[in-house]
């Protein structure tokens, strides 16, 4: 019994040694995303626009995925049909980039949710605002930090656009 276990131990040690000597400790470091947020705006009729993602930890020139949700939770509200735009806005320069646009139909007591991939422009860092705006004029803006994190700034979901 002992003779059968001995070769297995030798193979395991040799495999471990191979990983150590071939540089398994050189795995590229992945960016760490920081503050998660889940912010929403509610219309006078009870319809909800929600954005979820991370407020910081984003790198210049990289991309990030945010979740956008349109919720029609009340039973007395008919189908919510509207258009939307997702816009990244640089408050410092006034530049904006349209990320996505489209239309949605949300039945009573239902919701729709989808991912939106944001490609952060090269050469643009600092505080940016991710806006989700409905064609009827509602929505919200979320401050996010791209690049080096400034300890004096706490990126958060900040405003309603109604």
C-alpha cells in the first residue's frame, strides 16, 4: 500500500515544482473594481430607471459593463414604452460619448434589464458621469472615477435628470 502512494506523492511534488519554476507566480494583475453602486430614479407614475456597476477602479482606454434596468412595478400603470440613451459625459471638458440608445416596452408589473458596455476613451480620466436618459425626460446620472483614484473624491450615484 505504501509503495503505491509513494509514486503519487513524487508526481505531485514534481508538478508543484514545475509550476514554481515556470513562473506561475507571474499571473498578470487584474484591476480591482471598487465601490459598487445600485442607483435608481422613480417617475411620478412609479416607473423606475436603475443603473448598477462599479463607481471606481476603471482604467483609461479599458471597458466596463454596467447593468441598465427599466422597471414598471405598479399594476395600475399601463405598458411603459419609451426610448433611452446612455451617455458618458466628461464634466471637465464638456465632451460626451453616446454609448447606447434604443427603445423599450415594459409590461405592467414587469421589468427589462440589459448590459451596457462602456469603452472609456484614451486620454480621458478623472470624474465622468454615466447618464441614462429616457426620451420622455427622466433618468439619472452616476459619477464614476476613471484612472487613478483621488482619495478626496468619493464617486457615487448623484442625481436625477427629471
